C-alpha cells in the first residue's frame, strides 16, 4: 500500500469510528452489570441439619450448584486455628469459589462493661479469622437486650424487645458506638469491611442501623443488608440502607419459613439495589423447611434471574 492509499484508508476508518450510529450499535452489545451470587453456609446447616454442618461439604455443594462464592457462618467453624482456616481457603480456591462473607455474632446491649469488652474481643478474633481466610467483609450486629426467653420468643414478638429495666435505647446506642469506634481501626488494619446488619436489637429499623454507621463515619463500617429482616414495609426500608450496603443477604423460604415466611419481590429488590449502584455480592440465606439440597438450586435460579 502506498502512502496516499494508506492515508485515505486511515481517514475513512477514523470517520467510521466516529459515526454515531456505529457507537450506538457498539453500546447495544455491551452486557449489563450482573451481581455475583454466593450462598451462606447457614443455608445448608440452619443450626439444625448436622449432616450439613461441615464447611467442606458446603463448599462442595456450592461449587456443584454453580455459585460464585460462599459466605461462612462463623459458628459453623469447629476449628479456628490458622492451619484449619488455610485448609478452608485452599479448598475454596481449588473449587473456584470466592470466600466473600463472614457472618458473626456479637452483643453490646449490656450495662456490664466486662461483658461488652468480651464481645469486643470476640469480634476482634473474628476480624483476624476473616483476614486469615481472605474474606473482605464481615457481618456484625448490635446484639439484643436479652429480655426475650429465647430466639423463638423474640420472633414471636416480631423482633421487637423491651430494654433492660432502668436503661433506654440512648444507653444502647452509646454502648454500640463505643464498641465499634474501637473495632474500626482493627478492621482497617486487616482490610475487612464490617457490615452492620438490620438484625434485631438496634438493627430492627433502618434508622437504627444508620445512626450507628453515620456516627462512626468510617469506610470500614458499612451495612450488610438482609432482605428478610424487615417484617413490615420492607421495600422502603431496604431502599434507605441500599446506598451503604457492601453485602446483600437474600432470604428465600421454600417449604415455608421456620419462624415466618415473606413473599419478597426480587425483581423490585434488584431494581432498588441497581438504583443504589450496588455492584457487590448477593448472598443466599435459605431459611425454609424444604430440603436445602433441592431448595438452594431453585433459590440460585431465582437470584440469577433478577441480579
């Protein structure tokens, strides 16, 4: 090709590149952003199916079913020493799964300073475990007042508890904010984002969750959003927390729920999260009575369809 032909061809190619109709055609074939879908190990175990408690089996099932990742319920761990944690991390990697969430329990709604410190120490241990596992975000909560007989009683009350006698929610916020102000620097050292969940206690309302998150005002304390923990007016409440969410836990109830059943509109929830520019993981929490080995794949199909 001589120089004139080369320049002529280049000019034509440049003009073609800048043609608006071509740019529009190119835009049409760009795939839409999809969220990756994980599954909580709680979906298999559910605190009662002992044959499905081992995380090793949960990982195998999750990979076989086609999930992208596994969220670990910390209470399922039998051994938390470093060697045991590295074995779990290795198995997940070999199976092609992300370890994408760590779900922990702590309680700070107590006037007993030693009890609150014990829970701070436990949460610090969990942050270290998440770091060792390579997990980027950890579910945390405020805890409950402990004025219910048990969890079944709390659920019968729709998650609403009376404070301890002589104390108010104002005291509770002070205790919780004090605890997380101590934990945030430790989370930052380990690169683990804590996600305060709408999980009873102060988390029973979106305002309660955001009061703590806003007061701490740190990128290392954000929100883990559970679709099944707002028992009334869920969509408006989910919308309030969506902009601060780092992990979405999506409940399903095939076979009816153990404590309650919610008819959740996941098309609507997906639109809420998309509007909030949520690009993170959706983690399935199956909480129905159906066999999880049949209900979990159906749940994955539902979440893939909408997210």
